[in-house]
C-alpha cells in the first residue's frame, strides 16, 4: 500500500535573504559602518605622512629649480637674554711684535761720535763682540750712567767704566797654543780635511804644560783660531776665547811679528833677497817690509807683520824659489818652544803676544 506524499507549505523568507547572492557567504562586520566625520575625510597631499608622499617615482629625478626659502619658524627663546656688549668689555688684540730688533738711533748729544762698542775696542777694553754683550748685560757706564742700548754713540773724551763682573767673566776666558801637524786646516773643514781644533782634547794636552789651569768643556765654547796656517804647514797656531787677544793678533791694525822657518829649493840672487825684504806685490797690493835671512844652507827665516793668504809661498815663487816645508815658530813674544807636534798647552798669565 503506497504512502501518501505530504506537501509542506512554502515559507516566506525575508527580503534581505532573497537579495543575498548564492555561493559563499561573508560574515557581517561586528559593528555597523558609521558615516565619515570631518576629521576622517580623505587627507590632502600636504597632510599625508612622508612615507606616503615620497614614493619612488618612475620618472627620473629633476633638480630643484626653486630657490631655498629660509625657515619661517621663529627662533627658540633663550633661557637667559644675551648680555649687551660694550666697547670697554671687548678684548683688544695685542699689538704685533716686530720680527727684528730696531736699530737704536744715535744719541742726540753725540751724533758724530763713535759707537760705544767701537770706542771700547779702540781703548783695548775688549773686542766689539764682547762690548755688545757687556752693554746688553748693563756692565758699562758712560760718564757715570749705565748704557744698555746697542749702537749708542759717545764722545771720544767720555769716561767709560766697566763693571767688575765683566772683568771676572773676561778672566775666565782661555787662550790655547797648538803645534799643528800637516793635513789639518785652521778654521772650518774643507776638502775633506779636519779642523785643527779637533786636536784640542784632554788626552792631547802636553804633559809638561806649566799652566795650572784645569781643562773644562766650557773652554771649547766660542774658541776660535786667531790666524791661519796652511794645510801643508806646521807649527804654532793660537786659539782664544778672548776678543782682546784676537784683535791683537789679527786686527786690521795688528803689528805682531810672526816668525817662520822655510825650507826652499832653487837659487836666490842678491836682487831676489832684496825683493823679499821689500818691494813685492800680491794681488796688486804692496807688502809690508819683512825680515828675511838664511837660517842654514837650505832654510830661510821669515819675520812678517802681516798674514796674507799663502803669503810666504807666493813671495818665494816670485823670486824663483819653491817651498818644500814651512813651520811657524813664534807669534809675538810667545815661542813654540818644545811643544810637540799635535799637542797643546794653555797660555800662561805671564806670557804676552
């Protein structure tokens, strides 16, 4: 027996369900969508953050042509107002110092007088270099007034006094006598030859030196040769720290005798001997009179009062002689004596040139 088919009545669905599309259904948002307010309106280009505004461009970058505008924001206020500047509070830059020492003007009362240092040298008080040092140290008085200005001029009848401190300083200066061997120059090294001053050291001092002066390293300071002696010549050469000694031996007006023993080759006539005494010229300048005599059959003795460069050798050449050896044996009143070659000694206080 067949069962009857029951037909159910159709259900009326709401209108919203009828409008839903078929397929997958989406879960509605928990909250209903609210209308946008004024603050939520779409932002303009200026209001967008930099990450949105500065997006990479597909077009090439174009250089900015507009001039840079200064910042219009007002400056931040300082915690303390700036202090007003005044002209008195502003530090002034120091005046530039001269790079050289200006030469002092001559004293108005003695415009034609000699300079003080030159006058001291003329009086034999010291050398001009020492005089400048004494003047700077305030050791010189002129007519009872201390003069410490270099270049000051004085009258020739002015009274010059020296402080005892300068005399003590001068008394500490030494003079050394050396018997120079061949192969050494008198002054600065030249052509690979050493100066004779390198021989002045304690181990080369003459053991029989009569002076009681003890050697000090300060004795080599400002020690200079007072005269020259050729590389191939030997004998007495003087080194001194005392400007008075240097002026006495090599000054322009020096007349100290220097004696030499000269070994020669050749024949010397009577006329040649007369020319050696007086009458020869070197470099267009006449030589001062000299004393020349035979010491032995092949050796002449020369006594000169001047010291031109290689003077004796050139004099002998002018009269047909050749010098084979030359030795200085005396300077003024100080003889070479028994001083061995390559050794030195101090000048004694009782010895004078």
